[in-house]
C-alpha cells in the first residue's frame, strides 16, 4: 500500500514540476520576445534584441542592468510612428539610442550616458528628429564603430 501511495505522490510531483517549467517558458517568451536587427552598413552587423512592445516594457527598458552583451540590444516597438523621447533614468550602461522610421531607415542616433543620482526633472532627454516606429538601444560606440549613421537601412526578424 505504501508503494502505491509513493508512486502516486511521485507522479503528482513530477506533473507539478512539468507544469511549472511549461508556465515559466510561456511567461518568459511573452515577456521578452526576441528580434534580430540587422544594419546594412559598410559591413552588415546584427544585434540579438529583447523586444519592449508594451507600455510597461518600454517604461522599464534597460533600467538597473549592469551589462549588455556586445551583440545584444533592446528594441522598442511602437504601434504607430511617433515622435519619441528617451531618458537614462536608473540606466547604468552607456548607450547608443538609434531612432528608426517606418521604412527601416535610421533617423538619428544619440549617445546617452548614465546619470546616477540626477533628479528626474534634470535628466537629459534624447528625442527622435521625426516620427519613428522603432528605437534600438545598444552599447555606446557600436554605431560609430560599425559606421551606422542616419540613412542606414535595417531589417528586423521577429
């Protein structure tokens, strides 16, 4: 009798563990879908990106992160092209902020530095020069090093 009970308990525990793993995988995919952003510059260069396509994900951005891989970034996706403004609140990594229009061309690039301890009202604002559909954040200097500039064409694979 004890053996049958043990088998049932073990089966239930394994089932629960499998459900937890599946739930984690589903929630991870929906929170951080990925995209590959490729720039057609002098040499083609690609970044594996987390996607921020909800208001809460865009608000969080790369806040409180201490590192970002050299081939990684965060792609902010907007439903409709619009003028956007970014700041570096609680952002610890110097970034290139790449503003990209609906046709997939770089509009402008801002080099943004962390501003620890600066009041929200005094944080530097970085804005698109015209309406954009996407904004990509990568480690500062990568755009200059890869000759990415306004007018550079991109492609995005979700």
